[in-house]
C-alpha cells in the first residue's frame, strides 16, 4: 500500500482550480498522493501553461474528463457550462473511478470536491468513498448559498431565485456584508434562464453537502467571524495561499510572465500599482482606454495584467490609446498573466487595483496590500464590501453617467488611498492576523491538522 490517494475535483474555473491545487500541494506534504481532475479543456490549458513543470514529483497526477461542451463554445457562458457539467461529467467521473479502483493497489481513498460540484460527492458515496466538500471562496458566500430557503420564506427572492426587490440592501447578520439581492451569486451571472439553472444547481449542491463529515473552507475565523456565527459547521483551513511555499505548478490557465518580478526588483519599495482583474472580467473598449489613461495620469509605476481575452471583440493591442505605450514605457509594464502571489509579496507593491475575487482578496490580505476595488460579478461585490466597509483596507470606484470609471476617478482614488496611511496600517494588522491563523498554533492550522489525522485514520 502506498500513500492514501485522493481524487480532487474543482469547479472548472480559474478561481476554483488554483485554491484546490494549493490544498493538493499541502496534502502532498503530508504524504498523500493526488489525482487532480480538470475538464479536458482546462487540462490542456494547464499543460500548455506549465509544460514540463506539470509532472513535478509525480505526487499530483493531472487527469481530465469532458465538460460536455463543444471545442469552440464559450465556457464563460454559465448556462451552457452548467448544462454540460450536469449532463456529461457525472457519468465520466463514474467511469474514471471504476477504472482507477479496478486496479488493486492504488485505490482512491477520498474524494475532495468543490461544493459547486456537489454531484461528485454523491458519486463518491455510491462508490463507498468518503467525500470532503471544499469551498474555495468566503465563508459568508457559502452562508448565503445555504440561506436560499430563508431568503424565499422572507420574500427576498422567488422560487427561481429572482429578487423581489433587488435595490433594497439586506444583511444576514451583524458584522457580515450588506448586499443588494441583484448582486447575489446566481443573479449576477447573466440572463434569467442562466440564473435559474445556477440557482437550481445551488439547491442541489446544498443537499449533497449535507451528508459529508468535513466541509472545509479557504478562509479563517479572524477574517469573517460573523459568517461563522451563521454556519458553524464550516471549518476554515485557510487562507491556503498564506500557507504554501510557492509551488511550480499553480494550476494557472495562462503562462506566468516571470519578467514581472525582475521588473519589480528595479522599482522603489512601496511605489508600484498592481492592476489585475482575474480570469473572467471583460472590458468594453472605452473602459479599457480610460483605465490605461488613468494609470498614465497617476504618474506612478504600474504593473498591469492584460489578458489576451480581456476586451470585447477586439484584441487589446489595438485598443491602447494612441502613443500610450511610448509615453509610459519607462514606468509601466503590461503582461498577459503574472505570478500573482509572488508579485503581491514583492516589497515594491503599493496597492492592488483588483476585481476582488476571493483568491486575489486573500493573496492581497496575506501580504498587507491595500486595495482599490473594481468588482465585475458573482461574489466580488461581497468581497468589495468586506474590503471597504468591514476591514477598511481599501476604496471603491464611482462610475460616471456613462457607467464608466473615468481616468480622473482612477487618479483621484489612487492618490486618496496612498496618501492615507491608515489603509496600509489596517492592511498590515490584518496580514498579522491571517498569518497567525495559519502558523503552527493558529486556528486554521489546528483544524487542518485534525483533518489530516481524520484522513489518515
């Protein structure tokens, strides 16, 4: 018998793959071997991005199953992706488990599944394999997803999850973010049909999670005590990004531009604006240009992650304002994708203009970096509320009458954030709390060690 073998299956999106990969690396350090199941589409992206680093020491074995979509279809369309996942992936996972557990020696001992893939926990149960639910985002978002029945009873949403009054803010309990129901996870993902599918999936996932012994979450008590008073059974073992040494295989879908770090080495401490919007955010051409001109107006060095697919319909290269690249060439650097954890840990970073995805949020927190918040969809509005109103380590942007964040607004918020020392002081204090929770006697580390003991027993 070798080390216990775990099958790990993330929801097929960048913000879900990375934290489960971080958890997988931690489990490898404790003697487990991991079979990491991406969709075929994402598996290819990870392999293309990492080349020979993919094989590593062999303790994380990357495999894939189809996602039920055609090669050219848009995987950012949540309705189609949800259909593909539900119609095709369950039978493919059954086939994979049969194949692996048909070989005598190295059977799967546990399945760790993203809560958004609750059906995988049901399949694990069919095979008699203990399942563990993993939640990669904030505990508060999970508390919200678990509260759908109460929201229905209180007439905040109807049976399809549609808000009855989307403009009125609600708060689930004190010390948790206030929200507009129009920004609930399922209401911010597109049209009504998509919303209905995602809402139904949420209800199914809630049921699947009821039967697992461990529901682990990529957060810590200190960051969101209010959320844990709502759902005490969530067990925080994070932030995972604060616990790991930087592993070569991060699970990123794009090649990471290592020249970012060499460039940062040449900048003054605490001088650089880091600008990155995760894997989904899309800008229209006007907004893209205003952002470029705002960074130019700020008159500070900046490192800007410009994904190849970041603008609607047009290549970003064609959208930079005329002469922009020449004017900023001595203080601005644009890259396709950055090794973000290493960037945020770099002493030259002053602040982070972010879409406020949970991974970016905890990576910034773990390094004491203040934020300028530019949420796009899903839980990013909740995380913005945490950053600006609860933790007070950042500011949001105001949109003008065109619904655009103007260059002047960008310049003015950068100045306001960096002039006021209190943002950096609070961010450093929060960094201390986060790092304490993952160190040897910290609450997240204790829970993680109990989890390891349970799996080894």
